[in-house]
C-alpha cells in the first residue's frame, strides 16, 4: 500500500514541455482537485486553502494577465548611456518575460491556482494572540498550501498529466493581485502558486539534464 503511494510520489516530476490536451475529462480533473483539497491537512484544521481550476479560454486569459503583470515588474535599467537605448532594452526585457510567461497558458491544457484565505489565518491570531510573534499561522499556511500543491501535482501525474509549479503570483504580490482581480475573487484570497498542466510532450525537467540526487545518507539519519 505504501509502495503504491511512494511510486506515485517518485513519478511526480516537473514538466515544462506540455501540450494543450488532456488524457482525462474535465470532470475527472475537477474531482481530483476537489478530493485533494478536501483531505489535505491544515494547522488546527483551519482549511484556509482556496483553489481555482482554470480550463479552456479562461486558463489562457489568466496567464495573459499574469504575463502582462509580471512583465511590468522588470525594473528600469540604468546601464545604457542613452535614455533611448535604455528604454528599448527595458522594453525588450519586458517582452521576453511576457512571452516566456504566456507560454504557461498557451502551451498547456489548464491550471490550478492555489490561494490561502487570509481571513481564516487572521481569525486564528484572534483566538491565539500569543502565536503572533512567531507568525506561526502564516508559516503553517505556507506549509499547508505546499502539501495541497504536492497532493494535486501527484494526482495529476498519476492520471497521465504533467505539471509544473510556478510562483509569479507570490514572488510579486502585485502579480497575484492582478490575477485575483481578473478572476473577481475575494480580496482576502492570496495566491500562493499556479500549476499549469497538460499532456507531457517531452521528458520531465530541463532538456538534457538528469535530476541530481544528494546521497540519502547525508539527508536522513537514524538514532535508535
Ligand atoms: C516550493 C517549491 C517552489 C518551486 N517553484 C518553482 C517555480 O517557481 N518555477 C519552476 O519552474 N519550478 C519550481 N519548482 C519546481 C522545482 O524546481 C522542482 O520540483 C525541482 O527542481 C525538482 O524537480 P522535479 O519536480 O522534476 O522532481 C518549485 C518546487 C517547490 C517544491
């Protein structure tokens, strides 16, 4: 039983090379996402996770919004001697970011957006104000969203889909807000990550690069 679970854990990989197709129905994808969300653990069972499943044109539109907002985060450079040169270089950098990011929508089938409802987290601090100093509920919220992401990622892979985990929406909070506004979600829902997925069109990972592993003996120790 544990081996079947760990086989699925081992098979989950990062796929960048994907196609805009799915081997399973949208209803099946929805059911996987709902089941993972229902049963993934959370500190004090706060259930602060919120999830948006994006499919079809809504998925592609959402990534265009993310790409546009992400492109605008390129800081103006000071390197060129001519202002005109600088402006052109900045626009090129923005365009490169926009194109790279849009591909997560145009070359994939759908996305799962992971969010945390800040209202649920803040309510925990009202109940337990002594946890404020360590920001414990914020840390646990990050842990919990990661556990849910992992459950969804592994479930998608087990059904023949490939996925990657992308953090434009949390690396730059303004990008996350652009997405939640675009989707008309409550303002207390804070994006933690996006998971674009589709049918694998190539091997996992970066082209030509094997996934390296550190020796397990350096990472797991046992005392008895
Ligand atoms: C917390 C976390 C954040 C990550 N953020 C990104 C990301 O923003 N973009 C990306 O392409 N991959 C991201 N990854 C994927 C890792 O780079 C990837 O899991 C790692 O290199 C191991 O490869 P594997 O997923 O194929 O096993 C993230 C993974 C984790 C666990």
